[in-house]
C-alpha cells in the first residue's frame, strides 16, 4: 500500500513540477510579448507622429490582441508540454525555450517589417515564389552577414532569458491556478470582439493590430479555409441602371462575356492622327495621388507631371486595381479577373484577350521596358502570352549604363529609371508599324536608393522650405528618401519626354501615365488611399486639356482606348469581350457610376465599390471627391454591398478555375 502511495505521490510530483517549469517560462514569454506590444505602439507612434494619448484605443487593442495571441500560443504548447515534459523533460524544455525565443524574434521581425512597409505582413507572403521573396529581402538590405549574426546572438539571449525562469517562485497551488486564470482570460478575449477599426484610419488602423496574431489569422485562413463557390450564381446576369455603361451579357457559361459595344468617349478630345497612333505607357512605381498633382493632400512632389497634366486629359480620382504591382499589367491592359493570387499567377493562363493582344492582331509592334528582373511576378510569362515582341529587362542593357547604387549587401533592383528610359529609347525598333511602348519604373520602390541620393535629398528639403507643405499628422521630413525617389522619377520622365520629342513619331503618339499603386511606406490616410493614383493622357493632338473629377479605375483604360481606335482607325476589335471595365468617365464634377472589386495584395481581397459606396474589411463607407471616405451605418446598404462583393468574388474564381473568361 505504501509503495502504491509512493508511486502516486511521485507521479503527482512530476506533474506539479512540470507545470511549475512550464509557467516559469510561460510567464516570461507573456511579459516579453506585452512589453513588445507597448514598445511597438509607442516607437512607431513616435516615428510617425501618432499621439497614443489622443488615441488610446490603438494601445488597448494592440495589447489585448497581444494577450489573446500569447495565451493562445501558450495554450497550444501547454498541451504539448503536459505530455512531452513527463517523458522527455530536459529535451522538451530545451525545445520550448528555443520555440518561444523564435516566436519573440518573429514578433520583433514582424514589427520591424511593419515599421518599414507600414502594412502588416500577411498571407500574401505565401503567394510569392522563393526567388521573388529573396529578391525583395535582398533589395531591402535586410539579409547580410551582420543581420544573421545579430539574429543568432538574439536567439541565444532570449534562450538565456527564458532560462532565468527557474528563479521565479511559483508554488504548487499557483501552478494549478494559473492555467485556469489564463484559460478564462483567453475565453473572454475570444468571445469579446476586438474591433481595432472603430475610429481609426490609415496607419493607426494597422498599428492597432498585433502583427503576430494578424499573420497567424491570415495563415490559418490561407491553409485551412476552403472557399465555397456557388456556380448557380451565373444563371443570370443583371445590369445596374446607375452604371456608366450597360454590358449586354451573351452566355451564362461565360459570366463576364458581353457585347463589345463600348462608346468612344475619347475621340472628341483628339484631332485626327496621321495614322493609327502609337501608344506609350509609363507605369510609375508607387505614384500615389497623395503626393502628385492638384489637391494632393501631402503636397505635389512631381512638378513635371503637374505641368504635363495641365496639357492633358487628367483623372484625379483614379484607382489602381491592386495595392501592389502584381495587378497593374492585367488591370491596365486587360481589365482581367484577379484569380486566387492575381491573374499573372494563374498559370497556365485561361483563354483571354487584352488590349495588347488585340493590337498585336492588328499588326502593332509591342515593346516592354523595365530596369529590373522580368521574371518578378511572372511579368515575362504574362507579356509573352500577349504576344509582346520585345521585352527588355535588367539583362538587356547596353554596357555604358550603370546599375542603381547597391545596398550594403551588394544587391540592387537593377537599373534606375533614367537609364531604363534611355536604354528603351535606343532599342525601340525602327518600323512602319504602329507601336505600343510600355515603360515600367522601379526607382521609387523600397529601399528608395537612387542615383545622386544627396542631391535629391537636398531637393526635398528645399521643396519643403519653399512650398511649406504641412500635414496635421504626417511630418513629411521623415519620408525624405521616399519623396526624393518620387522627385527623381519625375525628373526621369521629364528627360524622357525631352528625348521622345526628338522622334518623328512624337506627334502621332498618345502617352498614358499612371501609378501602379500608392507607396505604403508613407502613412496612408484611409483604406482606399493605397489604390488612389493619378491617370493622364497626353498628346500634341489633344484639342484641349481637361481635368476629370469622376471616379474611374485602370480597368476602364483598355476598353476606352480600344473603342477609340476601333471607331476612328479601323482597328478590328472582337465582337464579344470579357473586360471587367466600363469606360473612362469624363465628367468634371465628382461622380461614380462604376462597380469594381480591388485587391490589396496577392491574398487580401477585401475591398469593393459600387457607385459612391465602398466596403472594406466589412465596414461600409461613402466616397466623396479626392477619394475621401466616411464610415456609414446602413445595414441594408452593407448587406447589398456584401452580397455583390461575394458574387464578384465567385465570378472571379469561377472564370479562372474553369477557363471561362472567353470561349
């Protein structure tokens, strides 16, 4: 009897000892996570002039999310350790300290990433190829010998810190009570909604998120959730009477297919060209409306583009289709559906048409120029699929050009924008055919390393003093590198136009200039701000310049250009098309008669607009001039937008997965 009692006593003692050791480590983990939460909010808040005292819900929400995430992680390892610690006590506690150290380092890394990108890292990281991720990390200068050494030292330091848990005095009774308290708090936090969006916009909205919890939630949704697509959604197609252009759908098996009867709204603005005009597209990395053109709320940092817009057709309320570069080519040239992670990732591509492929069929010569790697985001595959004749990337520059200044690790994105324009102008083929020349810039991409960096930094300082640009919550001087890169690109475009004017085909050319998305590295004012980019069309054949205030998107560009070419220059266009876009609205007063979904990154598909209403992260807003948005509380409208958005996503997924864009 005494022997049995002794065995039971030993077993209970082992359980109690196991619990004590676990919570000696767990308490430190919880303390470090909460400390990191405070540090993040105050550090980034100070960095970007956000008063935490004026917005205490930022800190409260972040801390509560941190507590929820930390207790959740502790709970998972508590269950594992309850068994493993009984069998392999030394090994299990070694692994626990290593894992908790890694989680702390990951949390710090996610905060550091957010401090640079100003948007949390989410499941979109899983949608990029290893080579794309490597290129991005190298470009940011985050991976080198010193960073690896710092990481290893930090791992050892946190392991040592967790080892100090043995000095924390936890009694047997405490070891039994603590799990109960932790479980109760976790249940409460899981039941009570932690709404970080209430009253917060832009950077403050994202600062309130715990970055580890955000990545975990998105990762879980990415790997564990299955999206249900209801195909009977497509048995009928309806038109909204408020839409600018009514699409006549023709086949329920191809939900997007409709008659190509787009009106020509551009023809009235141009004098006749000698022949079918050349098209030159300049797609500017990170050219946000926030810092370019009239009504730019951060002041305009693009003096040449401003002067050009005064001679152009200019849309100040234009939206990109995506919040990252991956969607600009499919959106701007094809009005194509997004697919699961962006159309360019949907290989092998479903059958489709774009402005480029249609013009290729009409004997246009099509050329594409970029100073970086054409393989990034599958750009080369997409452009080759459109029949592009010439693709010039980082590997096809003449030897007299020098690459952009490299980061400390020796990495460079490639050639700066001035070099890209000059190299491209050399390589445009001499031909009697009409041409499409596409120039995509890269210099205004993180890490914003440009030629003559000090010169442009000084230019920013001088501009701030001369223009006296101010903003109530954003100190522009803190974003010198970002603004310097924008001013460099503006200079590059100015030189490009100076050189292009020397070409004999200059007067027979339409120039289309836009941004691929806004720079997130400069704090955004709202959830729609990341998509707000200028759009202008310039030609010496323009009858008169005009500034439009109507809302439009990249999706409306290919439809409008093709309608113009079809009606005026005998370009043979298909009778049926599947463009997502409507037509460019040329109204000078603000109005919105289109409906579209917008994709933030390769994973987040959370934004939808219909007319003057916008839903983002399941919150409804009303849009006004200059893309200002105000939250509204209208349950019936919210339900309408949510239903439409779901149908849009269902259509999008269906046509990609079933090769049902066009027959």
